[in-house]
C-alpha cells in the first residue's frame, strides 16, 4: 500500500490561462488540496483552458503552477455544444492526453456531467485505475431557463433527459459523490455506491454573527447568466422601493448579461439601489462583501443542485431567500434556515424582505438555523468523507 495516492483530477471549464500561468476563478479545486492530510495528493490536472488578459491574474486564487500540479491541457471549449462538434476531429489528440493523464495518476476524480466521461472511464478501466465521479450538476432542469425559447426549449428538455439516462447507464458500476438531493435520488440504485457530498471550502465560524440591525441589504453571488432570475430580483427591488420597504441589492459576479442587468436597473430607476461589484475573488474581498450584507438572495428560475453560496451565507450569519427549484427545497426549510419562494415571483421576494424586517425573531431563527445546517457541510467533514471513499475504492480496485 503506497504512503500516498497521486490524485488525477478532471474539472471541465473552470480554469483559465494567460499563456504562462493557469488558475481557477472558483475555490472548488482548492478543496482537493485539503485531501493531502489524508494521504491523497492533488498532483495531476486534466482540463480545458480558457484564455484571459494577464492583468486579471493577480486578483485570482493561487495558480496551478505554484501548487506544483502537473497540467494535461485539453482543447479550448466554451460549452458542451462545442465539445460535441469538435470531438470527431480531435478524438485522437484528446485520447492521447487522457491516456497520459490516467497513467500518471493512482486514482481519478472526474467531475460530471461532461461528454468526455466515457473516454475517461474506458481508459481508466483499461489501466485498472480506480475512479470517483463527482456528479456536480443536474442538466435535466436547464430547459426552465429564460434563455431557451420555443423549439430550443423543447430540444433542451429532451436533451437533458437523454443525457441523464445515458449517464445513469454509463455510471451504473461507478462510485458517485452526488451534490444535491435530486442527483442523489436520480442515481441511487444505479451507481455502485452513491454518497451525498459537497466540495465545501467553508469552515465553521469561530464567532457567530447575531442579527442586530434591520435586514435591508440583499446579496447575490454567482455567475450573471440567464436562469439565475436576476431580472426578477431587480423587479423586486423596484417593488420594494414603491412599497417604501428599505432594500438594497449587491451583485457580486460577472457573466454574459452583466451589461443588460445594469441597463435594466437604470430603466427601472433603481440604479442607486443596486451595486455591481463585478468579479470578487474568494478570500478577504469576498468576506467583506458578505459581512456588508444581511440576506443572500438566490432567485433562480432554472434548476439548482446544492448552491455552495448557501454555505458561505450561513457561515457569515446571513439569512437566505431562495427560489424553490431543483434541490433547493431539500436544503432550505422556511422559517428554520431560510425562506423558500416560488421562482419568477418578485412579489414573493418583496414580501419576504418585509417579513424579515417586521419579525426580528424570524431573522434570528433562520440565521441560527443556518449555523446548525452548516455543521454537516464544513470543509473538514466533507474532506473526511471524500478521503474515506477514495481509499476504500483504491483498496477494492488494487487489492
């Protein structure tokens, strides 16, 4: 039995490069660094890289090169459709990269869903390398997003069902770490073993934050994209203004609809009540954004698995108002650790703000409930779970 395992990680679409350095804009890959204390070292990374300007690197997390991780780069793809179009032409080159990546690793961590899953699994089986699948996304509900219209919505709906059924067959003998109750339910009975897991980088706070002021400052953290319900959020701020309810919305993130949102805020005459922070790197700057606000707002209209922003919000003592979509209903319990609202309902958001302002005990209850909910999802708890699963499957495969 080796003293430590060399972990090979596939994470699609999360990494960027300026030509000399490689980095991630999200903290999820940093979670895997924590496995080192359990004898599993993140040594190899296979990923598709996107290019960005050099000046943006200095505001981002630690680079891959500084962490002594060996990189196995795949072609640059912007989305799943582009992968599917390019596969027939890049099959041999991709296969060669995957073969080298698997050979250099003792155990593989593959983030799904991805169209490349079958290629990774076939090569892992050929080389008799153990695999853990992190099923992190649910594509069945993406058709609900407002960006899909008419026939495109129908195709997205049918494609989501087909993809998930394909995955259920391909992964039926694999060990799965599923993020979100929906994915747990969907794959239970199909995977060899299925565990509820979140790649958390949140620690339980040493000091709890007790609500002492009227909750009026709302926060959204994430990608500014269709499906996140941000136009509904802006409409809610407008309705709050008209109803004389004190409310301000901070938006931390970037994405394809960033400029459209700014224009909409101006059109609604609420631009002074909405602050666009742009991309905020994980760390002290993001910590300040959380500490400056009282309520996390997740007004998604499409599906959600297990939004990691819930963990961050709970750790900083924020209340949560969230749309009842996807796996959110299995996480948020109204009046206990947050407030559930129907999707696409600006009036429900406005009424929830009013309720939290008029009922201080309700705000205190959901903040305290958030702290209790966080206990199972801290970094230490989830690292221990992942490490135990990985050592078990390594022993089974290599014994």
